[in-house]
C-alpha cells in the first residue's frame, strides 16, 4: 500500500501549489514521461493516427506525443480534486446541462456515453458537482494502493463507482433515477462486442450502452470534454439518442452503437490530441 501513501503525499503537495504552477508541473511531468513510452506503443499510436486521420509524418508525431503528454496535467488535476471540487465552475463549464436536468425532473435515469478523450476522471466529477447523480463504471486497478487512492478521490469529488461486473446494480440504479456513465471506446472481446464502422474501418465496440438503454427504455446522452487553451475544460452534452425497439434486438443495438460512435469520431477529429491513441483500438479485429 506504499503507492497509496505516496499518492496522498503528492496530492497534498499539488493542492498547495497555485493553479498555474500545478498546470505547468503537469505538462512538465507528461513531457518527462514521453521518452519512457515503449517504442512499440508509440509506433502503434502513429499507425492508428495515420489510418484514421491521414496526416503527414510530422503531424502524426505531434498528435501522438501530445495525446500522451496530456496525461501529466490529467494526473495533476486528479491529485487536486480536493481543491477543484470546491470551485468546479472555475475549472469546468458545461454545455447542455439542462438536457440532463430535464430527465432528472421527470424522475428517470439515463446513460451517459463517453470516451477516453479529455480528462474523463474530471468529467465524471464535474457532472457530480453540478448536481447530476452519476454512477461511473470502471475496472479495478491491479495495484491495490492505486485502486484505493483513485476510488477515494472519485468519491471526494462526488462520484459513485461501480465495477464492470455490477450489471444488476446498474439496472437497479437506473430505475432509481441515476445516470450511468459508460466509456465505450475500448476494444472488448469479440464475444461481447458489436462490429460497426469507426474512421471508415470495421471496429469491434462495446454494446453495453445501447443494450442497457434498450432494456431499460432510457435515453443515452453522448458527452465529451475538451481542454481549452487557458487550461479550463468545456464539457458538452449532446442531444439524447433513443434505442429503437424492433423485433431485431441485435440490429437495434448495432444501429444505436453506430450513432454513438459517429459522435465519438466527430469529437476526435475536432480534438485529435485529446484521444487515447496509445490504446490498441483494433486489436480484436486484427487478430480475427
């Protein structure tokens, strides 16, 4: 558990820093760690960027580096959750919050479909601090100390976290009017995924958001956050997507999953430096 106490110490130091200095420290940390990223992982990121965005070599390398370096400021912001939660409006501006509030007034739950773009940890905290009853779905960290720390800090900023195995609990919370946050841009197993078009490529994608929304008859709100030049964030909630119910359940789920991934693709094209290009997004399709 040494890692837990080390992270707590780093958090205490980060919370004492002025905001501008913390931002610079985060960028410096990210830049220092970039040379430590394995060459194979860097090459993977470059291949995916070129295949998706068709950029030249210089632009490809810039995006690959920027998408990794940004993890420095992201980490710094997580360490500063105790400070950020008290002044969330100074860090995150939300566009479309009224769409979620309307569903809340109706006493209904909903699904928020997000991606590994922007600071997704801060995004969940921002929703919670703006009054949205959010339950985020996450995987348990392998390191016990790191898992204890991130779960504690997610709770500090107002999030309730469910592990990916808690499907029954998700359904129960939806019925009670909770919003379930699902990140849907990772490569699941072929058994669990549905193949859609993503950046003009057949792509295996999690079907959970569409499947849950169809079963519970709740809307899905695509939502993405990006960092502005001044270090603040803009969180955009898009119009809800409703899963059409026909006799063909799988077709309903695939059609909705395609719509959600179209929104993700448009956001990534607009802010390519903020997506997690180091993730092997097409691994299962390549293996198949």
